[in-house]
């Protein structure tokens, strides 16, 4: 009986046994509540992946909307005991009205991949939502309350709402839902609640006043800012003017011209200089104020080459 070489090697343990290759590609399903048409600029998607080997991770999916990459990381479905099912809920946008395409590729650890796609069209929404009423209002403890509101819209499933308390000027904050909000850290007293809502294409705001029961804390009295007394400036008395310097005698030139030069050398300036020239053809009486470091000249006529006397008055 002849035996094959393969069988002989297997008996001797010299032939390695290769496990079966992973030939099963992932099974991919993508759905959306906003397909095939919507008025929502932020469409919602649900991605479900089944892989027999379970060799799928968070980064196994590659999603693109109109060619641009989008985040759609996968997570293991805890309800599947076989650990073969993965899913992802995600939304993206805004996407302008018109036709759009989501493409998905899921690749397992062995390199097998599956492509899936989803088309949808976004329409223009010209009807704005309207908040018609507030209430009911109820307290849930000393600083927590529930405030309801009613918003009407032709596409109510697209309505989003956020709210603030007193313009977000305090620690109070609001958990917002399309039909109401839970108010936290609200002290006793009157407060203003602002609700901002939209349908992804049209937006509006509404306000209401609520009153939390209890005694409001006393308003702190601000500490007055001390006011410095006015400062009266100390009057500064200017120094008394000094005296100018001038020659006691001056001599006329050969034409009878006389020039008297008065100079002030003190920093506070010189007082009015009052003097007369004895011997001039006409009586000369001068009164001058000479600034500090400056000079003034007084001229007169006298006999030729005469000597005149300067007399201070």
C-alpha cells in the first residue's frame, strides 16, 4: 500500500497545519430616520456591523458624507453574548438643502471589508417653531424645579431647545428638552428663564418668570469705598523780583547817540527798571521789566562824546 508524501510528513509531525483563513467579510447595515428625505440639517444615522470572527474595533469603520470624512466609531453591542455585533449612533451637519450621500467601509482585522451607502435629500423648512405656553411648574427640593413648555412645529422631531436662568449670571443651570427643562441650583425668589429653540433651520426665543419658594438671602450691603478728602493746593508765592544790572555812567558817541543796556541775571526776573539819564538833550525816564537772562536797551540823544549819569528812581 502506497502512502503519499503528505500523509507521511503529517505522521512524522513535519507538516504544519494551517488554520482556515478568515474569508467572511463584515456585514454592514446603515439606516437613518432622516432618509430618504428630511427637513433636518443635522441628520441622524445608525450603523450596525456583524462579524463572525468579532475582530472589529472602534476604528474599523470609515464614514464619509459627500466625500468628507465623518466620525462614526464602532462600539461592541453588550446585548450580544457572541461578541460579534457592533454599532454606532451618530449625527452630523449642518448639511444644506439638497441631495447627500453617506458611504461606509468597515474592515476587519484580516483585511476583509464591506461597503455600504445611504442617500437622502434635505428640504427647505420655511415654518418656524412656536413656543405656545409654559407650564406646569413644580419644585423638587429647595433649589430644584421642573418647568414644562409646549412647542409647536410641523416637524416636531427636529425641535431642539436649550434654556438659561437669569441670563446665566449665577450658578443656576438648566437641563433642556424639547418639552421642558429641569432647573438646578435655583435660590428662593423670582427668576427669569430664557428658552432658545429651533428646528435646525428656524430659531426663536421665549422667556417666562418663575418663583422659587423660600426666603431669599439678604442682599449684601456693599462696603462703601472710602473717598479721599480734597487736597487744597499750597499756594506758592513767587520770589520777589530782583534788580537789573546797568552801568552808572554812559558815554555818547561822536554823533551824540547814547545806548544804555539793562541786563537781568537773577532767575525770578527783574522788577520794573525806573531811571533817568542826566545830561541828555531830553529828559529820559524809563520803566522796564527785564526777564531772567535777558537784556533791554534804552537809547537817547546827548552832546557828542558827553558822559551821562544814570540815576535810579
